[in-house]
C-alpha cells in the first residue's frame, strides 16, 4: 500500500511536512507532468472516489480528477504523516470537503481550485482558507455576467477602467470573490453581489465590505497569486498574521511571498 513517505512520490518534497501557525502553504501543480503518475495517485483513492472518477465521460476529466484528488491525499498525508489512502473526508451542508475529525479536520484546513492545466492547493492551520484560479482565456469576462454576479460598486469600477484592462480586472475580481466564498464554505448561500472586493489593479487585493456585517471584512485578508502567464488566482485567509510558502510541482521550487 502506498505510504505518505513512499519514494515513488519523489515529485513531492521529503516528508513529513511542517506547517507553522502563521504560515499558509500553497501548492501549484501542472497537470500534464503528473500524468505518468496516474497509477500511483489512483492507489490512494477511496472506493467512492474511484467510482466518482469512473463517472466522468471524457478521459481527460477522469485523469484530472484522479490527479487532483490523489495529490490532495498525498499532500495532506505528508503533513499528518499518515498513509494517504487512510485519510477520510467529511462535507459540510454546502458540500465543502474537510478532513474527518479523527484526522485533524478542525485544525488542518485546506481548499483547492483548478483551471485548464493548473491545480492550486491551499493548506492552513486552525484558520479558514479559500483559493481560486481562472484561466484568462476562458470566455467568461462578459459585461452581463459582471452585472449579474458583481456588486454595483464592482461593476462601476470595472466599467471605469480602460477597455484593455477590463478582461484581466474581471478575472481578478472573480477569483477574489470566489476565494472568499470558498473560505467561508457556505456555497452560494452568500450571494456574490452582497460583498465588495477591490477591482482596480493599482489597489491592494482586499475584501472591502460585506452587506449586513461591518466587521466581517476586517476578519479576512486576500492575496493575489501569480500562477503564470494567462492565469489569475487569489488566496483568501482568515486573519492577517500569516505569510505564504509557495511550492511548485514537480519542480519543487519554494518561495516565500
């Protein structure tokens, strides 16, 4: 059975991994280099996860699911020094996954997002975390979509930007809103137009206000990430006393930001 420290997982840094209380670890994975490791990653999945993988009609989507879920297990297994296949997950009423209580679900928090060829994972200790990545090439940056999902303030700021800047600003706004929603873990019960995030590129990345709760924005910090050309990503974290440690796989380069 595949262990969390198995040498065949050499694309991961040597474990176990340590996560400080004032750190948030972000893992960036390029899907294509992971394809040769599909058989390793599939071994870590539960019976239910393997059945879920088989439900995907397209092979590309099936492989991406196996890579995304298998790597999540391997990464969490390294932090907990537990065999990845033994990990168990639970889900809140809105479908957000978490580690089962027996595996430290209330302490080791995580979130993930994928778009096109890149997967991002965020891991934090005793603080809520959300992450979102979008490929700018996706045909999503539409004025009608902005008017439907963005707040009036965000729509006005977006329209006020030069046309050449609007597409990237749209995706920056979108990922900031999605990262916060995912960190809250309440799904779309919190409407996207009921809170404001920064939109103008020169402004700091931030949650500005939440309707009905003047103090809510003060609880959170947002950070823009740089996954690479053609992508926009945002990390939302509860609190302000933290720094990011960024892993890129399979190159294993680490940086602090």
